C-alpha cells in the first residue's frame, strides 16, 4: 500500500508525493480580481506539495461571491496568474486552478451594476457575507436562471479552462462543493426546477456533468477534475437523499477519464470515501480535517490515493518535510485568512 511520500500518476503528471494543498480563498487579489507577486510567492513557498490547488477563482464577474477573490476571465487576471504558475513550476511544483462560480452566495454589492445573483432557483440563502465598505450584509434573493441561459453559464467554465491553461496551470478543478453554483444544482433544497436541470437525480446532476464535459472539450480529461463535499453544513444547503445524489454523480463522471475526484468529508458519517472511492475509476483525493495519521490510514485502507490538507498548509509551507521528520506543526491564525497583505500569508516560514 502507498504512503504519503510515494509518487502518484495523475493525468499526464507524476506527483512527487501524495500530500495535496487544498483550494483556499485568501482574498489577496485586487478589486478587479488580479493576483500578483505576493500570491506567486505564497504558492511557490508551498510547491513541495505533490499538487497545489488554487483558491476558488471566478469564471465571470457574475460568479464572484467574496471581496478580493481572483478571476480568470480578463487578460490582466490571466497575466497575474502566470506569475504564480511560473513561480510554482520554477520551484518544482504543480498547480491546478479551481474554477468557482458562487451562484446565489453573492451579494449584489459584489456583482456588476448591483445585479441580482443567479441560481438554479429563487431560494434565498440564510447567510451573511463580508463587504469591505459596508461590513457584513445578509444575502438577498437570487433569480432563477432561465433554461436558455444555462448553456451560457456552462460556457463560462469552458472559457475559464482555456484561460487557466493559457495562464500556465497544469489543469483545472471544478468547484462543485461548499454550496456554490454547481452544488446548488445538485441539492434538493436549492434546486426546485421543473426543466431538464431539476427534479430527478439525473436532472440535478446534469449541470455538473455538462460543465465537466465543456471543460474536457478544451483541455482533455487528464487536465480536468472536480471537488465535491457531500452534506457539507455550510452555505445553508441540504439534499433530501445525498448518498443517492453523489452515487449517481460519481457513476456518471467515472467514465470521463478525469485527472481526479476530490471529496471533502465534512461530517463523521456516512463515510463518503468508503461509498464513492469504489465508484470512481481514476485517482481519488480525500480531504477535510485530516492529520498525517488519519491520511496515512486512508491510503493504507485503500480509501484514497492522495490526501488533501487545507489549514495546515497555511501555517506550514513545508508541510511534507514536517511530516517526513516529525517537526511539530505551527498553528494558523484565522484572523488573517482573508485580510489583505503579507501578514498571515507569506510570513509563515519553513522549519
Ligand atoms: C481559509 C480557507 C479558505 C477556503 N477556501 C476554499 C475555496 O476557495 N475552495 C474550496 O473548495 N474550499 C475552500 N476551503 C476548504 C478547504 O479546501 C478544505 O476543504 C477545508 O479547509 C478542510 O480541510 P482542512 O481541515 O485540512 O483545513 C477553504 C478553507 C479555508 C481554511
């Protein structure tokens, strides 16, 4: 059985270890969604991970849901990300771009011309969001996408994939977790549609499957991946039968030949790794709440091919080296997770 320090074939890449850095929003971009040298330094510091997954990066202005998050839809955004991918590659690392459309988890204050957020259905999230000028604001009712508009949103994922590859990323990850737009289509509490994108489980998974197909059409399957988080208690979203939904989804995408399936297991039960790992033909990345010990156990038990670490990578840029020699981990400071500047971002030093 493999351990965390063994290489892993993933698409056309060979990862040097099975310790993956989770996608983490850090809100260090400009108001126009452009990242620069500071972000390049942050990711390059962490390049000893087998794979880095970028923070959620929006495919369009309507996909934005938080202050100072990056995009991948303007020439300036693409050029900004190129600094990061060059720095990571120069340091011997690999990096995928996580494509995130927030859907209804967006306040009009963050959207062009104070637009209403878009979603599968007009279900208002019971969620508050931070704005730099007005502080915390409750989210407002989104509008339901018309059926004829959905192909356009899916095309944003295709174009974002083209742009991410132009920016030098090794691949892309569809963010279908954490209650954002794709998960809003998957879940019964947020998808009340009566067209071909709602109702039956086959219809609720259609948006995610079509988004992946659009991404694969321009990148090939080996550079496309997906993150899911079944039953994640975040962003006011629930599903009436999540094991059925995620079983159907993973069965539907298993044959696409994707680079990997990334599953965040956020509740103790049911064990989604045990349920979903056997249903997916390619590499399986398990994440959320892992320690070196629990991650090693997942690999040993055959429930994952690689382990994904989030907060630990914020405070320990050399996490694989610390795991290798038993150096105690530093604790991250949550008060600087989303604040501008270098503090709490690039000032955690290796051992
Ligand atoms: C500061 C922060 C920002 C995050 N932003 C994202 C994100 O942009 N996309 C995403 O899929 N998950 C995001 N997450 C969730 C992480 O990817 C990961 O699933 C979570 O932190 C659990 O793993 P951990 O216990 O190893 O930290 C974020 C987590 C943290 C701590």
